[in-house]
C-alpha cells in the first residue's frame, strides 16, 4: 500500500491494461462512500451485479426499508419492487462512476444490471426487458447483462442494434464466445444501419473462469490417474487464454476494422468468476495468470483485497500462450474429459443458479413487503 492509501498492486494491474471491476453492489456500499473509496484506493473502474448479489444485498434489508415501505404503501407487487429497488441502486452506482466513464471515453465507469434470468431461453422477452431496463435506468454508462444462451445470442444483436450497451454473461466455451463476438459485430453493424452512433456502444463478454476448474477438477478426481490429477487447476486459465486468442483474431479482422473506422469499440473479454473456490490454489490465481491488455477482471471484494495485499503483476501472461493452452485441452481430452458435456453442464447450472437466486430474491422482497404492510 502506498503512502496515499492507494494499492500499488492494483494500480500496477490497471497500468497493465486490466480494468478492475467489483463483482458486488449494495445500497450500503454506495451510501457509505465505500464505492468511491474503492475507485480512489483500489483502482476500481466498474461494477457488475447479478441476481445472487441483489438477493444478498436485500436480505440485509435495513438500507432498503424506507423504499420498500413506500412501495408497499403504493401496493407494488414483488416484480415492481425488485425492479424499482435494483434500478435505483444501479442508477446511483452509475452516477458514482460517471467521472470514470467520462475520463475513459465510455470504455469503463460501467455498471451492469441483468435481465430476469428466467428469460434466458426466451429471445423476445429478453430483448423487451433489455430495452425496458435501458430506458428505466436512463444512464449512458449502464450495461445490460444478457446470458450467452442460444436464445440470448440474437437478443444480444437486437439490443445493440437499438443502442443498448451489453454485458454478455455466462460464457464458458471458446466456441460459444466466438458466437458471442459474431452477435456483437452483427449488432454494431445493425446499429450503424439504424442511425445509432456506434461510438456510444460498449460491450464486454464475461468469460467464466473458476467454475470451469471446479467442474473439470471433479471429473479429473473421478478418473483418478496421476496423469489426470496433474491437470487439475489448469483448465480455467487455459480456456481463458484460448478465448483471448479468439478475441485477437476477430478484432484484427477486416470486418472489424470497417466498424472501428466508424468509431466502434472492441468487445473486451471480461474474466468473471475469478474468486478461487479451491483453497489449495493461490487466492489470486485468476488475476495474476490472466494479466493482459484490453481485458476486464471483475472480482469479489475478497479476491480484490487479496490482490491488494499480496498480488504481483508479472507482465502479460496471456499473449502467445495459445499453443500451450491448447495442449492442456488436448491432454484433458486424452484422459477422458468430455469438454462438450462440461460446457453444457456449466451453462445449464449457471442459468439454474441465477434462477434460484432470483427466486430467493422474490421471496425476500415478498417478506419485506408483507412486513411493511402490517
């Protein structure tokens, strides 16, 4: 920590071209000044949210009591209450980050708000809600989160075509990531045709890391051979490095250059799920090993604190690592890992987990509405 209270390690990470985003948001974090402090001291330039984060924030309740009482008095139902509460939090966070947004030309200073995860298999409903959230929040530094399901891909394109900046979430495989980038290019091209200033659009592609290791490590343990066990903890980083290779190819193409000439911004890879779930691994593993320019790393506060305390930036750990990363995947297949099944399971589980959190959020809010109405 430097004399001005700023984390030297996180500052170095930022200087290496990694945008540091916090994977958490609550009203308490905003009103207490904590979020502003993280911007000043931990080089934080964005925030991501998801249903699990909001369920946790609202379960604490105290910061939301007054608004919930007011909504209960107006006869608001659960859906309307969740929408108003989450929109209010995101609006305030967008305002906190407005200076970062202006300073970075709209690249950072972004706050993400997810569509209802129960719509993950419904393109039309996802598009409608993405447009509704964009209008409701009414902040240019919002990112609407849309899952990278089969139904989500056309929704990504259509939202962008209408001028909505998008955070594409729940990406696990390079193959699906390539489809996400194609959906982004389609969306920017359609936006240009619709008269949208493409320079106003921003997108990130949230590529999940630790969950890949958790799923594959369990399968490697089940195989049980020394060769299989030697591959534990390697898949998540290798997968992300292959994704970055794909990113470089797409965003150096002639098709992209034509859009870039119109002011379009590249859709940056965002390393998500970077909290280490296996205590045997270094707690900064998914930060240190994925340092490379033009990326975002969205971290839970615990991971960010660990990196602030003892994180080390060892330079670019990704560029040129594609062949070695591919060898990891070839080795996984040789020992019997069905990667297609791995990624299908992860996507389905990801949607199910967010749906479960959404249900918990609804139950929590219903309880608060009931208590406020007594």
